[in-house]
């Protein structure tokens, strides 16, 4: 897949995911605002309903007292000539033959009771007159009902507030109204006096300044004098949790979207890495083809020359051709070994033959061996082996290859305008550690490349030219071997000044 195609797909999917997340966030925000509004409206309706119930209770209290006083003078309170009880009926008083006085009350229909009297028709007539009189009085009393209620409300403020708004009754009414509205949420309440002090409050009533959104206030008994207004305050400590719990079903959908986004980003990163790795492998194959082509061509040319009879007759020519074939065969074998080093990166652990090695002695031998190659390019290599204790537990072959790789890179990336200067040094770091530094005055490495030079197949921009040979495996091999030996490697470089590789290895403990 082409790079620009991947970028187009990435941008398209990113826009889709961002739009989806934005829509989900806005939907959750609108849902939360709607729930807040519903809760606020429900709480206010609850407070108003409680205030109305308290006023109805107070009105009922006074009306019951008034009804009690009215019942004492009801329609049947007094029958002409003989008093009749409150609930209706006729009372008779008489004296027995023995001189005892007593009263008897007969309840029932007045018309039926009147038949028991000697003069029933006269009694019924008198009763109807009385009934008409009380009917007129009743209509008059009903006309004065509004005035009576106003009088009741005007005198109600004289009662103690604890009786007018009992705390247990307030709690009961609040719970009933909240359950009716479907707000199954805990609450705390308090009754505030006009002076600002609390008449009473529930045990959990302790709001803070930041809880203003969770507090609702309702004035009680609107008809009381202005200086006697009491306020019912209700506090919902779990309001926020209650609201967000009602929209918690949206959280899984957002979580799934975020997981998809993470997977998408991870997939895109892997795709770019794979594409980069593919490009590196292609460069590796191109370089490998070029590296193999040169020695094969030389060997092929030497073989053709051997077929010439005149060449076979010249011992000097045969020696030269033999030397070319031998050198090119070694070169080809070396390149093949480089390619075989790739297999190490496919295994978790390389096969190492660890042994005690004197790093100073090994470095001295490597420097002497590499000196001819450096001097061939007009350069100079020096060593400063100052470590007093340099015994390390390493695989000698791989350790030697690591140092040779670093020295070979210094020769490859030397500066053309200045003779190569190579320095190999060792010193004690303490804590049973040995430092080995390999410094050069070559072209240096840019900061952008420093983080990637140890990656497999990676080569800096100048390394992609065929005048500098390589597969991009040398430094990756160096990094892996040093890590396998429980060491570390760092690089310091400045373009145009030079590069220093610093290896730190653990010393062999006695």
C-alpha cells in the first residue's frame, strides 16, 4: 500500500472517530443538562406540594375547632320547648309517680319522633319553622365563609412553628412527594426562622458553599406577617451521583469508542512501521545485491582469465589471479556472514560461549590488527587502555566483532578533508564496571538519526549511497551483543566533528 493511501485512510478514520466522540460527548452533556432540569423541577414541585400540605393541615386544624363550636349550636341543638341533642332527636323530661325527675332522648327521624307526641301536627309545624330559620342562618354563614378563613389564617401565626410544621410530618411529606415524582434520592432538611437561625434540622444536614446547586428553599405560610416567614430548606447530598447514574448507560459506548480509537492508532503505527521496515528490507536487498555483485564479478573475470592459455603460462599472472580470487572469496564470505547475523534478531537469546577475557589485551590486539586498514586511508589509530581491572565475562568472538564493527564504521564515515583519527580507550567506572570508548573525527551523526542507528536495517542518509558499503545490520548487531552481555552502549556525536561510542560492561567478580 502506498504511503499517501495510508495517510488518506488515517485522516478519514480520524475524522470519523473524532466526530463520533464529539457526538457522544454532546449527547451525554445534553442528557445531563436535561436530567438536571428534571431534578430541579421535581424538587421545586415537591417543596411547593409540602408547603401546601402544611397549610392544608393548619386550615383543617382551625376548621375542626370551628366545626366543633358550630356543632354545639347546630340545626338540632334546641327543639322548641324541649332541647334536642347535637346529633338530632328529641329529649323529654318527666317526673315519675314517686316524684323522681329524669330525661330521655329519642333519636331518629324528626317526623317519626313527633308522632309520639300528643299533638303531632302542631309539633311538625313548629319543627318546619325552626328548620327554615336554621337554613337561612346556614346560607348566611356560608356567605361569611371567606371572612372566617381569612380570620383563621390571620391568627394562625400565633401558634408555635413546631406545631404548625412538625419535623416528622415534614419528613413524611417530603418522602411521599419525592417518591411520587420518581426521585428516589436521600435528602436532608432544616427549618429556618426569619432571623436566620434553624428551628430544627436533620442529623445529616451540613451543606457547604459549593453545594448551592444541591440546595432548595421554599417559604412556608405565605399569609403570615412579613416578619414571620419561615423557610424550609432541603439539601440533596447525592444529587450529582443520582443524575450521572441515570446516564451511566452511555459510558460503555464511549469506552468502546475509545478502545476502537486506540486500536486504530495502534494499527496505523504498526502499518507505518511495517512499511518502513519493508523499505529498509528493500534497501538491504539492493545493497546486498550490489555487495555480492562486485566479488562475484571479480571471481568470474578471474575464472575467464584462467581459461586464457597465455595467462596460464605466466606464474606471476597466475599468482595475481589467485590472490584476487582468494581476496574476493573472503570478501564474499564476510558479506554472507553479515547476512547470517540477521538470524540472531529472530531469537530471543543468542548462543554465547562466555569466558574470562582481559578487555585491555583484546583491545590491544584489535588495534594492532586494524592499524593497517586505518593507515591505508592515511589515518591513525591510538589506544589509551587505562583500566586497572579489565577482566570481563564475554564471548570473545562476538566481543571482537563488536569492536571491529565500530572501528569499521569509523573508517566508512571518515571525512575526506581531514585524516582519520581513531582512539580506543578503557577506564574504570567503579561499582565493578568497565567503560570502553571508541572515538573518531568523522562526519558525525545528526540528532534525528542518533535514536535510530541501532535499529535493524537502518542507515543514515549518507549510508544509502553505494560508495559506503553495508546492510544496516552492524550497529543493530552491536546493540544486541552488548545487551546480551548485560552491558549498555551509548553514542555521542556532532556533525562535522566526530562520533564517540561508549560501552559499559560489568567486570567479572572475584
